[in-house]
C-alpha cells in the first residue's frame, strides 16, 4: 500500500512540475492565443447560459437551506 502511495505521489509531483513548466514557458503563448481562448470561453458561456444559471441557482438554494438549518 505504501509503495502504491509513493508511486501516486511521484506521478502527482511530476504532473505539477509539468504544469508549472508549461505556464513558465511563454514563448508559445501569444496574445492571439489568449484572445482565442477567451473568445471560446465566452462562446461556451453564451451557449450554456441556461444550464449554468440553473446550476448556480441550485447551489445557492442548497446553501440557503443548509444555512437555515444551522441557524435554527
């Protein structure tokens, strides 16, 4: 079990180091790419606006209900 845990930790550490290296390397990340990513994200929000709104409303309803339970 300990061996498996150590292996999982090593994989996680390697993944995090890879992500850090990706963000530090700005040579391939130009303004155009950033703008395209933002445009795609905005498009997704527009397309799934109803679904996102429903999810957010459900989350806040749950928070309100649980807050009432705690205060009572």
